[in-house]
């Protein structure tokens, strides 16, 4: 399906929804792409179809509900993988969702030099906010901790 776009000069050009979405993804500075970024480009079913095609082509990978990341081929398997770490992706995605986060207790202790144990899981502290959004890459999932137990 092609959509006619009128440029600033008034000339008409034909770009498919997929072409416009690929261009939009390529021009973004960050690594995370939200489904909401494409709402004005087409209907929900059209956007879903194109997102599925882009995942199949290996241009993006799905992180969670309505959340995608730019992808590159893996050097080991050739399958699409995100271009940056899960920790960076999660921070950017939660930032786009207006959720203020800090590193979890274990990661903070490692960064501050209070322990030499490298944290196994990616964990973020969401303060006094509850989060149920699941952000996953492969078998790795982001975990959340909050300050509810610290309340007195």
C-alpha cells in the first residue's frame, strides 16, 4: 500500500508505510523505538504488520509490549540482536515512558566498589513507583525493585 506524501515544495512522492517507518527508525538518535512513535503514520493493523515484517527482516527486535530496539546481526549466530546492552535499552525505554530509575542495590554496590561480585541480573530501582512492564532480550529480563520496604 502506497501513501502519497506532499513535500514542502508541493511535489508529490510515493513512499510506502514500511519505507517511512524504516527511515524514521534510522534517523532516531536512540536505540529504542516505541510503537506510539508511529501512531500518526497509519492504522494500528498497518503498523503491526510492518513491525512484524521489520522483525522478520532483522532490522528491529522486540523488547516488550510496544517496545522495540534497533538490531544488528549477531557475530556468533547471525540472528538479530540489539546493538547495545539490555541495561542501556531498559534505561532508555523507561526514560521514554517517564519512569525515573536508578541502578539496583547490587549494581550500585559494584559500581561504588563496595563489592567485587559482578551482578548477574539487570535490576533497576523505581523509587516509590510500581512497574509491571516486562523488558526482555533473549532470556534476559529486567527486574525491578522499589523503596516500599524502606518506608516507615
